[in-house]
C-alpha cells in the first residue's frame, strides 16, 4: 500500500529513511526503481548490506543528512516509517527540499497524520497543518492498526502523501518568516491574533497588519492557508518599512 501510494515505478528514484530490517526496502526494490536508504543504526546497516546487497545504504541521521550528495538532481520520492519521536522535525526538513524531493510518503502516529491534513476551524488544525500545506498538497492515505507491527505500539498509525510545490505558498515571504508568524499565532491559539502576535512582534505593527488583512478579532485556527500568507506578507512589509524609517 505504501508503494502504491508513492506511485513507485521502474523509472522512480526513491530514498527510504529508517529501513530497519528491510521489509519496505525489499518491496520498493521489486518495482525496479532506483532505491537508496538512510539508516542510523550501524548494526542494521551491516544486516541490510548482507540481506539486500543491491540496496545503496547511507549510515547516518536523517536530520543531518547531506541530501545533495545522497539524492543528486530532482524528482526523488521519500518513503519512510518515521521514528515517532522525531517525525515532525524530519518532515519539516524534507518539505524544505523541493524540487529535490517531489513527493513524500510518510508514516506517522495517526493523531499527527490528522493534524497534518486538518482544515481550519477544526480541533486538530494547528501550525503543523499550515506548515505542511504551505509546502505540499497533502493526502491522508490509510490507517494502520497496532497489530501490523512487532512489538505492537499503543497507538494507531497512518500514512500521508505529500506532493511538494515548486515554491511554498507563503504569501511571497521567506518560509522562515512565514513559520515565525504562524508559530506565534498558534502559540496562544485561544487568544485573538492581535494578542497572540504581539508576543513576537511590535503590537502596533501586528495590529495594523491584521486590520488591513484578516481582521483583528480573528483567531489562529480560523485562518486559511491563503489568509496566513496574506497576513505574513503584510507583517513583513510593515516591519521592513519600520526598519527603513
């Protein structure tokens, strides 16, 4: 199902993060695709080199990986059953790698997967939803019961597909600034944005940017991705104008 969701074909170039004992690696290789893998555990790397000699392995931490060296060029697909404790930082780092990566097919805890694809005005909608959807078209693939794993975890899992945009939908501002605005807004999600943003930005500048865009009385969970981009653009313009003065 992961391979099918990834649309892996003989001409695909795929990198797997955390292959473990190679169950997914073997299935990926059977498609005829070019497959590489990044594994942190040295013992597992040694095992895989014997078990799957045709698999190109890179030993190391995916958060510190030199993706330019491992995956030269563009159009790679990432497949991974991510370690749940570092899943969010890994996916955020991968989303910033377009066009090197054109799609990601990643497994998360089900609650994290639902946060990624969440829509505005829902309980699960948050900064992760906005960050992910600014960088990619996201699709909830399928849910996986604990019994599919050994040892069985205490939570359900789910696979999400990301189709990365050529350029992130951040309202024309640098992604780091966009993320700063969104993170500030959701840091106090029950408060109005006029109060939440003033913890990170000049209150007068934040208030003026809100008034001319989405409205001062709005809360973070109400804003669409497009509205976040418009707000970030207005904030960025006003900050730059203030600094030039």
